[in-house]
C-alpha cells in the first residue's frame, strides 16, 4: 500500500507539474492533506464515546 501511495503521488505530481505548473504540485498536495486532516478529525469526533447528542 505504501508503494502504491508513493507511485500515485509521483504520477499525479508529475501530471500537475507537466500540465499546470511547478507550484501546482505542492498546492495539490496541501489540498489533499487538508482533506485527509478533515476526514480524520470528523472520524475522531464521530467515534468519541463522550460526545453530546
């Protein structure tokens, strides 16, 4: 799974650099990291046993 993630990141990063521009690759990575962080946060909130509601 790690190798697949590295390969996918290299592929999409290369496509972003070739298709858009060099600054697009880190911005795309930052956007994906934000989506991942929100997903983890939302999952943690939903699984807390002491949550209200």
